[in-house]
């Protein structure tokens, strides 16, 4: 077992898994993250999954227009209900990110 002293071992593990998938894939980082967003929709992922992956997607240059394009591209496959649910979860994830940023800013004051 790992002797981790991190305050966020699960998040650290997920970050390592994401980095490993980037290294193992033949896709460029931006395309890989867009594919991961599509997979989140397909598995009906929780908002926190979107939050983590949207952050990683932004870090590699994926933007809102591209993510919207992914949702439009997969809609015929996953259906409108999944797209609507995913959109709501993305909004929830962004709300959490905004709240966390506001709390961090208050802590800096």
C-alpha cells in the first residue's frame, strides 16, 4: 500500500489516473479530454466528475464551444434525456467551482 500523506489522496489518485491516460493514449490531450466528457455523459456521471474533467479539459485548451459540440455530436446516440442531465450536472459543477473560488477569495482577505 502507498504511504500517502496528502490531504486529498482520492483527488491525487484521480489526477494521476488522468495523467496516465494522457500518456497512454495516442490522442492529443484536448481530444482525449473531449472524449472523456462524452464518456461522462454516457455513464450519467455525477457533477464532481464533470468538475474534475472540465478543469483538466480547460488546462489543455478545450473550450465551452468544443464541449457543446461534443454534446451535440453524441445526442443522437445517448438521447436528449442524457444530454439534458449532463448539462444540468455541468452547471452544478460550475456552481461548485464558483462557490469554492469565492470561499478561497474570502479566505485570502
